[in-house]
C-alpha cells in the first residue's frame, strides 16, 4: 500500500511490541504476547481468532478502553500511553465510534435520543444534535423510526441505531465487536453492507472482531490471532 509518490502513508493506528498481562503471581495471564500491527486510513480489517486468543484485548486497547502493559499504541502518530485519562477520553469521543454485539442502547429512550448521546458528551447544541442524529438515522435507513424505543425495533433495526450512534460524530475509526453476533443471516448481511458502505463512501476505517468467516469476507484484510500473537495477516478482495 503506497501513495501516489510511492511512499507509505502514515498508519492511522499502530501497535508496537504491545503486551498485556492481567493478574499477578499464579493468577497471572498474558493476553497479548508482543503485538505489532499497523492499520492505515480507509482500511476494513476483520480480526479473528479463538476465544482467549487476545483479539478482544487488542480491540480494548485500540478503543482506549485499556492500556498496554508494555509497548506502545500510536494513534495518528501520537503515543496514546503518554496521554492523560481525560485526553484518552477526548480521543475516544472525537475520533472513535463503537458498535457492540449487544447494541448497548438505552431502553426507555427513542432512537433519535440514543443516536444523540455521543453529541451530548461533546456539548453539541440541541439543534445541531437533532440535525446530525436525523442524518445518521437516514444513513442507516431508519428515518421513519426516530421516535421508536429499542423495544419497538427489531434486532437488526436496533443494530442500525447503534451504527448511527457510532457514526454520528464522523469518527476516523469504527470499532465493531461481533456486530452481527445477535442477528440472523439476512439481518447480518444488511449490517455488513452498511459497514462496507461507510468504509467505502465515507472513508471510515473499520476494525471488526468476528468469529464468522462469512462476515469476515466483507473485509479487505483479515488479521488472525492465536495465543496472544498475530498468527496470520493477509489482504483479500472483500465484497
């Protein structure tokens, strides 16, 4: 991967010799054993591997929800480990979007209000919040459901609301953790086509954990974890 002059672009994010150890003494467990990984702007990367392979720990570090025991995590060239807790929270708020397997929506709150949540944390004015949330719901095909609560929506619609919430801030990086894990195959395809379109049309970098090869097939690159290390890392066509 090179730019027009043949030079390598700057990675959006980079892990350098990252280890993560939980616990101490006999209870000590090494979740990551020295990871080196570069992901470039506009990539769509699927992260795979068996349970306990380190993929979720890696995602938590990329999402600034956890920090390495040793090694460095660079985001746009900045060492995240050198940031304060507040600065890491700002990085999450301004550059990252999250999609989870369990949707993580507020039950008694409308779709529109759920999508507005990240903007409230940013201090965005009410009028702008409404406008951006409506645009995000329109982008996921739910303009006619903005006043519905999660209980009035299907699983696929709830995940669309969650994706709208993840993209409403215009993130550089979308982290998706088993985004189709609770959905049937038809809804799963809809969600993957949505993620693919945001990657292709909006240039959002997508990193997705999945255990389903059919979902990983949508990505352009698959990174496979095993025993706390990257076992394989290869490019593919994607959909």
